[in-house]
C-alpha cells in the first residue's frame, strides 16, 4: 500500500490488496476467502477503540469501583476481550452525553435489582 491518507480510498486499496493475495493463495484458501469477500468493501468496518477500565474511569471522572457498580446496575456495558474487560469509545461517549441521566436512573435501577 502506498501510505495514502485518504480514508475513502483505504477500503478500496485494502480490498485490492486482499484480492491480490487471494490470487496467489492455495485454491482451498482462495475459495474460503473469496466467499468472505463477496459482500465487497461495504463489509470492511472501522476498528473499535477499546479502553482499560482505569482509563475509562479517569475519562468519566469516577472511580473504577464506581464504573463496576454502574455496569452491575446495567447502566454501562463492558466488552470482554479474552480475560480482559474493556469499555468502548462509543460507550464512553454515550455515558459522557448522558452522565446526568445515568445518575438519575441509579435509584430506580437499585429498586428494580432489590426486587
């Protein structure tokens, strides 16, 4: 790849590079990978940014244990990567936008959990 920074061109370049590698591959591998490429470049998704919980807690200006409590109450979703627990950029942004709303929901979530 030529280091082009145009993000619109990157998926097309990636697709072409995969096709080039496919043509040089073993026939069985070629069949398997070819079926995965049938959808075209629309199926290439951007990577998801994940953060350690201490990084997420720092960003939200709360303690890590508070972050765990919010997750236990169903107000924040964690992502498991093997044995590690992470929080996504999208989830952090959602929480930052609705931080006040989450704090208002906590008493109702506690009552529901106490059942």
